[in-house]
């Protein structure tokens, strides 16, 4: 049989048609989201909402029973030491017991001041010793930072102790002055009694604004130092177990520019029950955080402001990091899909831990590889995949 050009063209057409048919029958690649495997420092954090709180808050209470005149002060007003904040027209009442209690409180406050002074002197001595060792190369930078932090905390504790001592002295002078008004036989009848502020600060709350009858100890208003603020974070008790004092903290979404630095001062030893937004009972623990950033940076923060807090509980350098959405379990182990040469490759990995949207991996992946995020049920070992256009 003679092969002509027409035969060649027909054969070529048939081959082309067969190729097109085969190409059309090949499944299209599955579009997937991918992310690169990176290497760097991995930090696991406990992320929770927190609230600011004035560290030393003094509640001005009624020292005696009587009629309270209307309080003219408003929240945010500045008051000085011994400024009159309320007026009470008293009725005769026994005050000697209250004076004895005030004197006991003063003795207790002086003991706390002495202890705080001793701790400050010890912190100062430790700081000087650590600075000397650091200059000689015998102490690390971390040890110097811990000594400086201990000195700052000791100063703050002494300031708080002196605050309480001054308040206790003020309470005694107030009780003695009231007794003097009644006279030695208790038969005097004062016309009015001015309740004075024991400390200088800002009015944080007015508990009783209108005129009314009050009993001894009834709260009238709260006064505090608006510049001495801490952050209170209630975390799940299961997370609190991992949190240690002096852990690094990042304070975000506080209303100002940038992020603030903080450090855990205390993890309270007792939990409390709280109902979540879903109606589930949770055991929560308060974590107290000191703000370490310069005060002028967060001067606009006030009492009971909401912030976001990230507390560091785990860190590893040179860790292999992937998006947490790439992980899934198969059997007893953790796995990921790697997009390699246009196909999905199942890879078993050694999982360390996750934090938020990222996770740390100890083995099974190489930095620079692409993993598939949230693989659908269409993805299987050997499936043709293609990155989704962004």
C-alpha cells in the first residue's frame, strides 16, 4: 500500500485527537492554600483579655454614723492629702473601740513598712553586687536584669507600704479628733464632721453621692494613684499551671500606639468559678502583671481598661515553624501534606506544640518546603495540586 500525504495528515489528526481526549480526561489539579515552612524562634503564649487596675486603692468610709451631705466630687477629680471629701452630721456613738482598731492597723502598717525597707536595702545590695560582677564578666546580663527588676519591685512595694502607713495614721488622727469633739465625758454634740482624704490621688468611684443616713464603715468613695497601674488577667486554671512569675508579657490593643512590655508578678494560688459566654462553668485564676514600659508611653491608661495580654509560657530557638492549620491527625501521629512537584505528599512529622495560628515541629519537614493549609477531602497522597491564586 502506498502511503500518501493524505494518509499522513489523517494519522496526525487521529493522534492529535487522541492526545486532546487524553488531556481532557486527566483530572484538573486541586487548588490549595500553601505556606512555606520557616525556621526561627517559636514562642508559645497564653492569650487572654485583661483589665487594668490601680494597685493601691483606698476606700474612704464613713468613720461614724450620721447624715451624709451630698458629695460634690466627681470621678476623675484630683484630691490632696487631708482634703475634705464628704461631710457627716454625726450622732453619738462609741468610738474607743474604733480607735483601738485604728491603732492596731497602724502598728501592722509600720511593721510592713520596716519589712519593705529591709527588702529594698537587700535588693539594692544585690543590684550593686550584680553590677560589680557583670563589669568583671562574672555575671550574665539576665542576672543583672533580674536584679534591676527586683530593685524596681522593692521600690514599688515600699511605696505601697508607706501609702498604707500614711492611711493608718490618718485614720487614727481622724478618730482622735472625733473623740475630742465629743469631749472627755462623751456629752458633746458636734454639728458636722468633715471626712478627709487620707492620700493624694484621683477619685476613682463615688459609692454614695446623694444625701442619706450612713453607718460606720459605709463606703463613700474610692481614691487611688492613677499612675500606679497593674494588669489583672483571669486565665483557665489549666493554663495557669504553665505560667511562672517573671514570665514575659506583651500587652496589645490597649488603645495606644505599639505594644507594651510587662512581666508576671504573681499567679494567685486560688481559683474561682466563672461562667463563660457559652454558659459553661470554668475555673479561672488571676494573674497579676506589672507594666514595664515607660509610664509616659501608657499615661492615658486608666482603671479597669480592657487590654489583650500574651503571656509567654514556652520558647525554643531555631524551631521549624508551620501554620497550625496544616496539621491533622492520622492514627496516633500528626501529619501534613507537602506540595511537592505539583503533587500532594503525605508527611508524618514530630509535633512539639502549637500557639495560636502557628506550630513548632521537631522533625519531618525542611525549611523552604510548602505545606498545604486546611487540606480538603479532595486531597490525598499523590493528588495533583496547584497553589490557589492570591
